[in-house]
């Protein structure tokens, strides 16, 4: 098949694009399909066989495209619509694979250009408006909800990434077979194009990664088994402020414990660094800045505890699958984002208060053997239900369905 993949995000950018977009395209290629990937001008080129990257202008002078809804993304999406029409007019595509809000315009182009439409539903767009505090105008929420539900009904196939989204999609269609649950559960190393030496995003706000020597020195000052690692964005919904407050309670009882926070923009690191100082955490908390995918995975594997401190949300983040696969004890809050995948047998699940999160962390540090047994079960569960072979079979089913 010839597939047009429409990605209204910077492809590829670890700070702005879900890794899932890369893996969807990679596996599509492995299954023998040819892809044209239409995306924003910002981002770094990647090397995917049988995939051609097509970019709209970068407009870098307007700033970096950030995660979540924004006026800049609305502006860029106007150009995405124009480029989509141009590609459809010049090429014959069997399938259009529309990610997120791209489905809003692709669904109207479907009867004109007669392609099969896949809606890749990474999240509920009305919910994103709340998560990123984009707007409190209820009318806009209502519009996005109507557009999303209409797109579910118009698509030939809908990919959802977690059971909560699957349940919502099923309420909007009479054809249950067209809704597929394909979790964002693989994490191969990203292969960048030879010509791409850095991310072309214009002015950057990313915090520089600390040197390996500084990081090694921090690790050497405490037992690796007492190191808790968080890796990911530092957006407000991740609960980093509450994680720091919870760790402050743990640190009083366990002075050898350390908290390593990987990722984040410079302003975010300064904000949370100031909070850590106010909490009297000193050198017990270390902000490493952005790290490569491989380095972040190495640091997690070396630690005693991994953590996902979100306090709200329904979408299961990709990091949960990776953390399960490592065999490192995992602490996570008991919210829908986590409990759709995790159970008390696979991880240490805590309540959503700061005190409960602190107790969960302390429990793992006090009883490492019990925590490792849970982690081993989690690792086995990952292999059986979310591994690469499982992912590949689900993507195969997707293309059989739209063939």
C-alpha cells in the first residue's frame, strides 16, 4: 500500500513528538508499505526505509513548537491542510494515516480523494485542552468534542493507545471491529538521518545535559539501590512538584536516598530546582537536563527505583511500558493512566496524596527484594502482552482491516 502519514507535530523531536509516531511509521515500513510523512518544518530527519519526509515551512522565528495545544500549532495546521491537499492531488494514496487533529481535515478530504482513513487517536483532544490549560471556554471544548466524535465515526479504522480511549471510541461507532487498541509499547533506538546533526527547531529552551562526569560523581555519593529516577517531560501534569514534596518526606528518614530527574526545559528545571532548594533537599536531588534515549535508559537500569508521579490523566504514557520492560522496581500513582496497565502485583501503586506517594517510595527502598519480585513479574507481563512481536502483529491486523 501507499500511505500518507499526516503528523501535525515536529517529526522527529523527543520534546514535541510522541515516539509512537516514529514507531508506527517504522513498523508500517517493515510490513512492506511505502509512506509519505507530512509534518511540521521543525524537527530532525530520521532514517526509515520506504518513508519519505515532507515538511511545511519551519517558521522557526515564531519559536519552538511545544507539547500540547497552542496558537502556533493552529497557525501551522493551516499550512498542513494546504500541503495535504497538494499531496493528495498529485499522488494516489491507498490510505491516509491521520495523527491527532489531522483527522479533522482528512475526514473531509476522504470522499473527494477516495482513500481509506486511519485515525490515530493518541489522546482525547478536549481533554488536552484541560491538561495544558489551553482554554477554559466551554464552547471550544464542545466544538472539539463534536469534531473528535465525528472523526471517529468517519474513519475506516481508529487506533487507540489505552483502554480508556478505546471505550470512548466504541461509544461513537456501531462497528466495534474498526477500533483497535495498539499500545505505545515499543522503544527501539531512533535512527537519525546521516545529514541530521541536531534538531532544527530554531531558538531552543532545552536545558543542556549535564556531563557524564558530574552525573557519575553524583551517583558515587550514594548507593545505586537508593536512587529514584524520573525520566520524561516536566510539564505540570507530570506531578514533579508533588514528587519533590514527597521525596522531601522520604529524604528526612533516608538521607542516603537520591532523586534523579531526567529531561525538561531550562525554565522548568530552574522552577523545580528552586522548589527543591526550598524543601531543603540540597544535593539529594539532581537535574540532568535532556539526555539521549540510550543514556536515559542506561540511567534507569542502573537505579533502584523508577517512578511515574502523575496525579491525573487517562492515557498510559509510553514510559510505563519501558519501565516495565527493565525489571527495575516501579512506583506509580493509582490513576487511570497507570492502572490500565499496572496492578499491585506488577508495581508499587500509591494513593495520590503527597504522603501516600512518599510512603510508596519508602516502601520500595525499605523492601528491595519484594519490589524486585514485582518488577520481575512486570517484565514478564510486558513480554507477553506488549513486546515488539505483539505490537507488530497488531499493526499487521490494522493494515489487513483497511486493505
